[in-house]
């Protein structure tokens, strides 16, 4: 019921602002509300306690924006191992990620419209369980593509997706998380952002 009401609220806000776009906005702050429902994505094996991101984006020229995203993940799971008898223990994982992005808008539409984004990212991931207490450094890069709507009231909506690659020092951090703190999925050879859906406000 909570999820249905949330999406109905989005539809109402979009309908109220659909025909009142304003190209004079120069700064956006936005977040991905889908991350609040990440328990559906993660599955029964993971208990995601906290997952969120926050992005600020500023217009430099009509074709160029700069953004910075800060994201957090805190999750735990119960691991069962079988030696002679079943043995259960808890594992907690914390991840923080910083992602500066160069946003290019080929149509020269300022802070709205179609975009290509190029970014490096740096993060930390900490794993704590009965057998390991390990801190990983994560370094990566990627590309995003999408579209952003900015309305006269300041309401902002962005839809996008992308691909990236993350390396961890030491190796092996991907096995501990079902989803990255920015909403991308950590696959074996790449990170894939299926739906970068963000809502926010532009000034």
C-alpha cells in the first residue's frame, strides 16, 4: 500500500507541472526513491538496513554540468555453514561511495534534457562477520545516459541508466553486497545501472 501511494503521488505532481517547464534553473538536488524499496531487490537472504543516495548538480554552461553523488549502504545477512552441525552467524556490510560526474548535454539545454555522463568513483566497503573484519577500497569509472525534466515549480525528475567497472583493493568486495549504494548491480565483470530514477528540486 505504501508503494502504491508513493507512485500515485508522483503521477499527481507530474500532471500538475507537465506543461510548465523553465530552462532558467541552475542547480539541482535529487535522490533515488527506489532505493528505499531495495528490500524487494535484495531478496530474503539480505536485510538492507539503510540505502540512499544524494546528488547535487550545477550548470556550468548550456552543454556542461558537474554533479557529485554521495551514497550509503548498510546491510546484514545471516550465513549458515554446515560442518558437523549447522553454524549460523551474522555479517554486516557498510559501503560509502563518492561519484563526481561530468554531464554533457549535446542539445545545449542547460540543466535539463538528454545527457551523457562520465564519472570516476571512489568508495569504501567494510565487512564484519565471525571470520572476517576487512576494509576494501573501491575505485571505478563508468558512463550514464538519460533524460532530466525540470518544471517551473522546481520539481525535477530524471530517468537514466549506465555501465561501469569497479575494482577493489584487496579483490573480492562484490561477493558481499546484492546492490551497490548508488543502486547499480555488481556483476562479475561490470556494474550495471538498470534504472537511475531520481526525484528532486531545481533552483
